[in-house]
C-alpha cells in the first residue's frame, strides 16, 4: 500500500495506490470512527472515499502536467520531493522506503534524474560505496520542485481562501493523523 502525505505551505500532497484505494478509504473511515467514536454509514463512507479519490486524481493531474514540462513523470517528482525534504539527501534504500517502491525502481529513477541533471550525489556522504551514496537535488531539481509546489499552492490557495487558517491547520493535522493510523493498521 502506498500512502504519501507531504505538506508544504498548507498544500497537502496525498496519494494512494489505485489498487489499494478502497482499503485506504475503508481504513480511514474505521480509524476516524475509532478515534472520535462516531458512526459512519455507507453513504458517508462512499462520499468520503469518492472525495479522497477525486482530490488525489486532481493533485496527480497537476503534478503530471507540471512535471511533464521538464520531461519527468510523477514517480520522478515523488522521489525528488522526498529528497527535497531531507537536507542531507537520501540513500537508495531510504528512497525505496519513503516511496514504497523496490530498489530496482529507485535505481532506474535515480539514474534518470542524474542524467537529467535534477539530482546528484552528496559528496559529503560519499565514501565510495554506491549503496551508501546520498542523493540531493541540484539547482535544476530544486527549481522543478519549487515550480510544481507553486502550481499546486496557487491552485489550492484559491480553494484554501475559502477556509480560515484554523480550518486549514486542522485539516492538515487530521490528514497527517489519518495517514499515520492507516499506516499502523497496514503494519499490524
């Protein structure tokens, strides 16, 4: 199950794999019900599941459109986003865990990103052993991240303008908490 929630400037990047979306939505409802003691009927469940899926689709579409301008795919952006939020960079193993993908996929993705000039090896942590190399964003990679984040921020600021600061912060805390609950249920 792939769940990812990353926040930046009150924009939440959230993705569920399509294969496991129903499980994620079901887990979300069960977790929410367990937390607040509230009852969730099937109509509410369906509405929440549909809304979450639509939000994920819209965010994916915006990311896809923006990253395509740089010849990148969403998988590249996801890898770059995780690298971006880690100051010293990430190893292939850490990227694999963060993105919930296998190491072969990470190897192909990092090779593409290095060739494109979006990431490089952090020389501060290079001890000659390839598997311990930490990848960091280049200036070009930072520009892509900023461009996509700004596009999403612009898109959601129009929507977020309808919510106050308290509602936005509350929403973010709730989404992060739900993500943690879903991950805990999956691990059990």
